[in-house]
C-alpha cells in the first residue's frame, strides 16, 4: 500500500553571514546540538567526502560534501528507551547556498529528503541569512503510517524544527561556531 508523501517548510533568519551559517550546518558534528535533548542524538559514523574548495578561498572547516554518509542514532519518542539508527547521504552541495540530505538506506521513514537553503538577507541595518528547510517525507506502513503522521509525526516535526530555530541563534552566538 502506497503512503502519502508529506511536505514541510520552515524559514527563519539569523544575523550571521551565509558563510558562517552554512559552515555550521555542513559540519555533521553540530547535528545533535540542533535536535531536542529528549532525542539524545549521537553521531555514530561519518564517511566524509570533502567538498571542493571555492576558488581563492581559504581552507574551510570540516564539512560533509556530496556523497558523504552520516549515521546517527536517536530516540524517536520521548521517554521511550528505544534508539533508532538513521543513515543520511548528502546528495547535493553548493558552498554557502544549499545542501540536501536523504535517508539511505535505513531510518524511521520510508522516504526522507531535506533540502537546506541559505540566502543572504538584510533586516533593517542588519545583514544576515535566511535559512530555509524544505522537507519531503513518507512514513512506512501504508495507511497506519499516514494516520501516525496526522496524529503525531507532523506535529513532532514542526516541534523539532521550532526547537532548532530557537537553538540555532544560541549556538551561532558561541565564539567557537564563528571560526570560519
């Protein structure tokens, strides 16, 4: 039985240049800090494919370019001791502009594609970056997955991205995050 594919979009703005914001997101070590504490996310393994450098650009910090594989484990439901593995592959990467990750081969979804877009944007006198997340996902289990999405998963995804938006400014404000 075919599931219904769901879409989610989130946007927010931070007062940092795209170069700083992109570098933060492109480093898989920063992923657990962007996930709610109840998920207890850990990066288990990274197979790094370094992205090409931009012409006349100094060396960049650690970044997962196209073809990189990242495995995390996390708790999908608060208060349950269950941990799930999630494998992601970076399928698209353009410095300071976009990268895309897809679940392959294992994870909690039947299908997951998450495109991150970073756009320079001024707000008043402040220069910064608009961070956009476009997510397409599909749960397994046919009709049961669709019901679970309507009852729980879609709301949980909105909450996770809201947490991330609030946490991002705090993390970027830390001096270590700005060493780009």
